[in-house]
């Protein structure tokens, strides 16, 4: 197996592990934030999640860039940075889902939700083609209305695209990080910040507007899913 294949395999494993590990953490994260900032609306809490997410991945990118001064450290450090970015992005996306009262308990639906946010318009085009219908705000339909056969089919397409996209982008950052300490840190932090901004923009398009207030029982408004729901994606 080539080094490129090794990197792709590690990124795929990082995504799958994060999709399992970050689900309960996302729920606890939002519950904790709602306790600490009890007066904030869902929209205000989302803005807080945005700030935390950007701060975390920017710090990670800066540390990775700084490591470029160490001979031989840049590539594994950049790979670690890509894995941290993946975990943070999964946690961010699933935390947004909790705020929106969307609870993707099924692994494949959760995976498609995250991949759609991370891949943006490219993922939406695949969904449009696979489902045969278009429209905004895919998040709730992914969790509640799209048949599992379609979910699995789209994931098989988007999974490799995620690995290629982020492997390539982090590969570009690897080259840029092999420079003196201060410059490398700035490039690493800036690269992750740009990717984070794109993720946030994509999440807005996929989730749509958050609820104006917190429901007494968020889960009570969840859209049912399963064979009986059919393909109601209109």
C-alpha cells in the first residue's frame, strides 16, 4: 500500500471513529452549553458553537504549522492535524443537529449528514441526482425522510470524495508548512480557518434557520424515518 493510500485509510478511519465517538459528546456539549448560557436562543448558541469550532481548528492548524520547523515532523503532524480537523468538524456538525432538534441515531444517516456539510455543493448535487428531487435544507430529510437504500448509495459515493478532498487539501498544507516556524504557523492556522469558514457556510445551507426558541421536548418534533416514511423529500 502506498503512502497516499495509507493517508486515505487513516482519514476514513478517523471519520468513522468520530461519527461514533462524537455523537454522545455532541449531545452533552449542547446540554452543557444550554445550562451555562441558559438565556441564549438557539441562534445565539449556534454562533457560540461557530466561534468555538473556528478557534479550535485554527489553534490546531497553527500548532501543525509550527511543527514544520522540526525535520521530518511536518507530514505526520499535518496528518494529525487533518484528523483533529475531522473530529472537530464532526462534533460541530452533530452539535448543530442537536440544536436543530435533529437526532441522527443511525450511523449511515449520521455519516451522510456530516459528509453533506463537509462537501457542500458537491454533496448536494449527488443527493439531487440520487433522490431525484431538489430543495434547500437537506439535514432533516437526511435524518428522517430519505430511504436507507438511497442513504447507503450516496455514502458510497461521498465517502471517497471526502477522503480525496481533505487528503488533497491537507497535502497542500503539508508543503506550505515546511517553512520557518513563524510563517508555517501562520499558514497552518490560516488554512484551517478558511476550511472552517467553508464548513460553517455549508452547514447554514444544509440545516437552514434554527428554531426561534427551545422546545420543551426537542425530540418530540423529530421527523420519523424508516420504510414507512417513503421518499418524502419535497
